[in-house]
C-alpha cells in the first residue's frame, strides 16, 4: 500500500509531505496506481521548483519521496507553492477515492 502523509502547520500551511510504499495493484511497470501517484507527486515537486524558482528539500529513493517546504518564503511565492501543493492533495484524494485499497492518505496538523 502507498501511504501519503501531509503535515500542516499554522494556518493549515503544508510544511512537508511524504509518500512511502508500493500500491501492488499490478506488477511493476503495469501498476497504474503507483504510476499515478508518482506522476502527481514528482510532477508537483517539479512544478513548484520550476514555476516558483525555489528549491524544495527532497529525499527520493525507490518507494519513498519526502519533501520539506522552506519555512521562510516571500508571501506571494508561498501562496503559489501552497496552491500547487493543495492541487496535489486534491489529485491524490481522487486516486484514493478510486483505489482506496492501494493508497491511504493522512492529512494532519502539527499544531492540533
């Protein structure tokens, strides 16, 4: 199963996210759930970095993506970053609705 953890700070600002595991929907190379999640998450990281010019703190290896969003961003840049990240969350929720046996999302606040 793929586990997605979204961590939010004050104002529900996304501070970090992690994606871990494999869907095992199908064999490697044919797994549409893994491919979809990878496309959405890696595509979001690439979009944030390309469109905003910031560098995210990322760690990636087989079956793992960890991303930390810089805390001290200019307000207009942070707004763009957060919009792109919220878009990612919507796309991942759509995958979870269709393939819930293969992906689980946890969206938590570090200030609850």
